C-alpha cells in the first residue's frame, strides 16, 4: 500500500471514528460535522430543488439557483415586513427548533393536504406547510435517535434508519411507529425497498433484509461482509449488490441472502452501485471509477479520475458517467471509461453528497440538462453545471 493511499485511509478512519463518537454519544453533534443533501421537489406547482445542510432547508429555483419565492393563493409573491419577497427557507436554529439536517425531504399527501417532512439529526421529524414554509409543530414528531441517512418509503410506511443503530417503520399518515428492528451497528445510508422487502447495510458489517409489513427477517440471517458498509445496496434483477471498506463488492441472492459472487476493487466503496444498460458502475475512495459485469463482478474497465476519494455514486446519463471527488472536482467520462472533461468548483470544497440530474424543462426556465452538486462550502453550497458542456450555470450561497 503506497503512502498516499495509507494517508487517505487513515484520514477517513479518523472521520469514521469521529462520527462513531457522535453516534454513540461520546461527542455532541456540531455544525460543520455534516453533509448536504439535494432533492427535486414540487412546491406550489413549481419544480424546485431542496437543499438541506446543517441548520438550513432551502428550496431553490433550478433555473437560476436563487432561493424560491413564496406565492400567495392568487399567485403573487408574498412580501415580508420590509416589503421584500419571502423566500422558501427554514432556519433550524430559529424559534428554538434546534434542528440539524443531513437527509433529503419527504413529501406526504395527507387527507388531500400536501406536507413536507424534514428528518433531522435532532431526534424529530419536522412537518412543514409547503405553501408558507412554516413548521406546523415546532416540537416536531419525536424519533428515537439521530438520522443521517435518507429515509425510504413504500405506500404504507416511512423506513427511518438511525445513526446509532436500528430502523423503524412509521405510518405515513400518523407518523406513529408500526415496528422497530434493532441493530448493533448504525445505519449511515438509505434503506432500499423492493417488492415488499427493506434492504440496508450497517457500519458493523451486515446486510439485512426485512419484511416491510412487519419488520421480521426476510433472510435466515443477515450477511456479514466483514467490513463497514457506508453506501446503500443496489437491488436489481433478483440480486443485492453492496460494497464495503475492505475494498470488496458483493452480489447476494435477494431472496435468501446467499453469496453469489464477490469482487475486489482498489479501495473502500462508500456509495451505492449504479446499474445502467446492463453495466454496473462503482466508484471508490482511491478516485477510481469502474464498469463491472453484474453477472460475474468482473471489471470491464477502470479509470482513475482523481487522487482523492469519490464518495457519491456515479451519475449515468445517455452520454456520460459523471462523478465528483473530495477535492471539489466534477469529472465526465465517456461510456467506455475515457476522460472527457473535468470542472473544479471554486475553492475546491469537499463534495460528499449525491449528484442530482435535472432534465431540461423549458416551461420552468431550465434550457438544458443540468448536473447539480452540493458542497460543504456555504459560499458555494449548490453549483449547477451543463451536462453537455460542463459550463457552470449558477451557484447558490447560503
């Protein structure tokens, strides 16, 4: 193992240890120990992008990257006490909310009323009126532990993973607990729900499959990968694919949890594999991107785009595989693995969050497909690039 790789591994081990300290109560969560999340969302019949980071949840106009203006029932812009447009923003530090955000928002249609639900690291879910950007219940709906991963859902339940371990199913209408399943390791990535089964990995090495209806084990026993699992599993064509921190990639039978195939990469896998057009794409913390045969897990090609790690999953479009590395760079590859172009976010802030693809929408003012990245720099919290040319189209600062 070379010196630079050793340094990267120890740096990430330090990050994991710090996060574990937070998860187990050895250290308080603090602003700065976080990562942003991006999600497309519709508010007042307009396409928006929600960014949640630290104590802020903001809806952006994807055409220009500004905080979206709030409209009244007549479609006019709401004004504040200073006669300025009101923006769709929630400050988790205001009004004694005490909320910190890591996860994407949820949209709930409850009794013909649409609501936005914001999971928090602060032991609660916040229910928000999308038309006014006001929190309906300032105390929030209590949950048992902090949340750092996205929440999954089916037609009946929200499946909420906890940073310190365990997962609960909440009734979507009442937000009351329907079942709970305890794990000894924390869950740092979103569960995946397929055909009535909830799949997820834990930081103490295990992949679980639970029946979504009642939380009972769907496999005879969880599968032990022997390494920390930081990314969501991919479930496709009757198989579960998941990577770990021992540089390994696994293919499991989705019905039984039995090992079907195993592959080895160059470094830790911290993100969900992506399947597109019969090829699986994976990125690792050595800055490599891989194309993999999903049947055998044989590597079809590999390309190193950065000396820094890649935490988000690859984003696959019709023409490109797009990844972002921890040095603030966004990389475009051809479908054959060739390097096409590279763009640097000014200042080189860390990019830890999943990339977001926005298709062109002329009615909404989006004239071309965009690639959105979220960084840890509040001055460049969200940056939009042209998918085709890599030209920066806008940047949002909080």
